[in-house]
């Protein structure tokens, strides 16, 4: 029988996750490993979307649902080319999909572009989005700033520069960013687009947000909104551009007496940069006015305009970085390919190597656009799986990467961020430092051993160890956390996590039930069955906690327990409970939880 296909996807952002989802819809028995360089998944949605855009960040909910699929393994904190090579992946998997996105700024070939105070938008966005690999200090010292670009990223940069820090306090913006923005002396932000108002690339909704900020005025010169023949054609063809021009004209019609805000955003059209002025630091920027030729192409007019600014941000596009060991076109900034099949220098497809997302097509389109792009790539991979030279090796090619952050580790990071956010009335507060993220994802077993041993001496028999999450999210002990605990042979040990509820609720309840369910993990179930609890069979499998209902429909069996006392362990709580009786389930049919937030790890006990 042919083994289930095994696929590695490099990059756990939207492109990689969408590719995994589409692959499983077409090859349901596929096994997928998602490798991510950062300690957290979600890529651009987590580290590229402005913190005041929670609507866009809700995409994470859909990505979360994909990542928790039992056929997908997350292996974050793994850098391909450093921890494992592309050739090693190709030798171990039936397919390797590169989905690393675009993480750098396009270069700006402009005199003065290397002066202090000249910044790329990608670096600035990574800073305010708490990317773990960028410096935590950002020099916000200029009273007047120029932003170059006419896309949504340019609007994000402009909006964050103009925004008062207090208006971001309920977002997940880290404190160091809030402190820097609070001290920002900026008064004027000039946004420059080389095209006319009917040719800009940003969305009507994001443009409108500029004018909805507290104590910020948007200033538009009505002369710059006059349209040529090309602009009139654009308005006739595209309704979004008509909405954009309507918004711009509303701002241009405002009387100057109403513009009293402490910060101002100036929108300039048909101006392209010529040079950044200054010697030791930036003193200004020189722009050339442009016009449309009969074909709509922008040409210079020779009319130069100087603006006094102390910093320049370029938001002219992103660019991908090469993946070591994979072909890369340095000119176009993408992996060479044919409809997603990566090709070598001679244009010949490289076996088992594919690409999707921005590293395949360039930084074009919105986040959702990667779905159709991934579908093309995945279809070619599926077609190639029919070839006879499948890998078929059953060993784990990632077993040696012991520093990887897995799905459970990410859930610990997520829970810690949500808990920190709840303390301040937020949804979350991000962990910023990479070492803090990894430490949170992989708690050390020694932190709990002594307290658990003491608890066992107090209650030496007939007890269950249950970890209950705080109300802000799931937290639990892993098998390694309690592996060294010595217990009485009659004791029953297991670890349970729950997405809601608290240890206090269990202590207040007279009894609660721990339900035994199947999840087709017989290896772990067998460990549970042989850990000193001879009343359980391997078929009863995994465990889940229910502090409300006495019986969980379709459960194999349940333990009725009574809480005795609690032990605080970091941000979670260990509940020591007495097992009162075993209650038969209402159905012999296995109950499978696909949501890992409700999964638990059976604990194998060691004896002295």
C-alpha cells in the first residue's frame, strides 16, 4: 500500500497555510509539516498589519482553524538553510512548497537615500508590529516627515506616524512602541504619490481612515485633484476610484479655519522624488511634478518642488529574500517557476520543489489573493504525486530539531499574550523578545517537579493531576513537566487543558467529570493505559475536562472527581483531585475533538 504523501511547507504565513488547507482538501491523507523561521505563525497578518486594523487581523481566526488540523504539524523557530537545507527537505518529502513571502523593502535608487533618517516601510512596520528580530528602538525625532508611496502600506505608515499613542492603547501595540509614539514630535506628514488621484493603489476604506483620527487633519490642495483625460477614463471604469476622489474632494473643500488639529497629513499627487537633501542628516526632499501621457504613463515635467522634512519613509513595495539552496531571480525578486513548479537555470522543473505566494509572484494583491495562487501550485504538486518515485520513508525528518516551537508551544505563547492583554483590557499584548517567546513555548520541567512531589506525598493514592487554564486561555503541563514525579502505584495521573474556566470553578464545585474519549492516537493511549491505571483500556484514549455537565455525550467513560487543593504553576494552576468513581459513558461511539485547545496529553509516570 502506498504511504500517505508527506509535504513540507516553508513559511507559516497566509500563503503557506492556505496551501496546506487546499492540499488537504484534495489529498485528505496527506501529512504536512509547516516550517516557520519565527517562533509564531501567521506571518504577514501578525507582523505586517497595522495594530489599529483588528478587522484584517481576524483572518488569524481562519488560519488558526487550519493549523489545528491533526494532519498538520507546526515547527516554528526553524530556519531553512540554517537548521535544515532545501535538499534535505526534498530528500525526505514528496513535495516542498516555498511560501516565505516578502520581508524586505524595495531599494530606492535616489541621491541621499542612505542618509540617517531614510527608512524603509517594511522595517518600520516590523518595529511597530513587535517583530522579534528587529531593534526595539526607533528614531522618531522629525517634526516634518515624507512618506513615498500610493498603496495601503504607505497609508498605514502615514496613519501610525500621525496617530496619538493613547489611541493605540487598547491594541496589541507593545509598550516600547507606545512610549516612542507618545514622545513623537511630528506635526506634519507629507504623503507623495507620483500618479494622479485617479491612479492611486490604496483602498477607499483605508483612505477614509486617515480622516477619522483624533486630533489629525488631512489637507488636500484642490488644484492637485484636477483630472486629465486619462484620469477621467479611470473614474468611468472603476467605482472605487470614484469613491476615493469623492473623499479627497471633501477634504479639499474644508475651510482652513476648521483645520485646528495638532498634527496634519498633507496628500500630494503627481510628484516623484528626485533627491533627498542633506549632508549629515535629512533637511528636505526634492520632488518633480509629473503628468500623464496619452497612454496613461507618468512623465516628468521638469518642475521641481522642495519640501522641508527631517525623515523620509519609502513605501514603494516589498521584496522577497532568497531561500538558501533554492533558485532565486535577483532582478525580479522571486523564485523562478512555471505555474508554481520551481525551475533551475535552464528552465527545467526541480523535482519536488514548488512555490506559492509573494515569493512566487511578487508582492502583488491582498492577503486573500494568495488562495487562488496556492490552488495553482497545489494542483501541480497533486499531479506530481502520481509519479512512481515517491519518498515513502516513515522516519521523522525533523526529529533532530529539538528547539522547534510546535503547535502546543504556540498556544502557550498565545495564552500568555492574551493573559497579559486581559490585565490591561486588551485582547492581547504581544511578546516581543524572541527568547521570551521560546521560553514561554517550552517551559522547563524543573519548575514544577518539587511542588508536585510534595502534593503526591500529601495525597499518595487515588488522585488525578489536572491542569486548568486561566480564563484568558488554555494553559497546561506537558508530559515532560511531570515525568520525574514519583507516585504511588494506585495513583492516576493525567493532564487536561481547557480553553475557558478556571481552577477556582473546580474547587467551588462539589464534583466534576473528566471524560475519556478516543482520538485515534493509540500510541499515547497505550502509554496512558499502562501508567498504573489498570481500569482503563487503550481504546479510551485522550482526556478532556468538563466542570459543568456530569456526562459528555458519546464519551467512552468518565471519572467523577472532587477537587482537594491547588498548586500555582506559572500562569496556570494544577488542581489535585480525588477520583470518586468511574462513570460509564452514554455511548460507545468514539468522540473526536479536532480543536487542539481541548486536547490533553496522557502522562506516563515514573516510579522510584
